[in-house]
C-alpha cells in the first residue's frame, strides 16, 4: 500500500502560512455560500479542516472527508474542542472508495493538484452532488516553473472548464482571486476559484 504522505505531516500541518492561506480561501468560498443555510456541504480533501471548519457556520451540515486518518483525527479534536455540532468526518479516498453520502455543495481546496487523474475525481464528485448541486474548486493557476512528479503544476482555466463540461457540469465560472510570494512549491503563484453547477 502506498504511504500517505499526509499521514506523516498531519500533526505539523497547521503552520502559520497554511492557516493564513486557508483564511484567504475560506473568505473567498464563503462569498458563494450566502444562500446555503439549509444545505449540506462536503469538503473533500479537507486536511486538518482549516477551510472546511470555517464553512460550518454557513451551512446546515458539513462533512469533511480526507484520505488521511490522522488528518481526520485532528479535525475531530478541533470539533470537540470548539463544540461544533454540525460537522461529521469520513476517512475516504474517492478515487478508490465509494461513500454513501450526497451533498448540495462540494468544496475542493488545493486538492486537485495532488490527484493524478483529474477527470476521474471530477466524475466522482459530480456523482456525489445532488441535482443542481454546486462544485467549488480552489487551486493554483498553471505555473510552468513548477515541476514535481506527484503534483500538477496548476491548471489552465479553459482546460479545466472543458473537463468540467465533459464530466457533465452545466456551467463553470473561473476567476483568479489571490496572488502571493512562494505560495506553491516555493514559487510565486495565483489562486483561482471555479464554481460549477450540476
């Protein structure tokens, strides 16, 4: 079984840089959740819940899913500590596992770049959404300066849009919203948000 690199880094994951970036991302995603009070949200690839736990206030239920059991343990500790009642967690890798859960909104924040088969994961997320559901992706704009065997070097908006349409999403709006120094593999990078409707 392939070692999950996130298991080994889980306990050291919440660095000040990661928390700062997660806050920027959570603020941007929350703009899309103004009508979500009665909705169920999945944060897929939630890590230690830096973004997903901030979304819990905007929705009826939040389900945080990660393939690392240690990451999920950390989320559960935070949920207990902060007495959050509308969050549940699942350890799963949707590229391999099937989960019996559906949601109105799925957020995928800085996760796509770690998944080799982008189309496969988009198909799984599409299947996990209710009709009229919404997929919100935050990731890095493509950066040719980055080369790593296990990570995509970002995404070209038009190519991602074509993939989303191919999978079955009706519409996708993609916008750049934050640039920073050394954000991505020690390179300057720009984040985009892609909002797609099932």
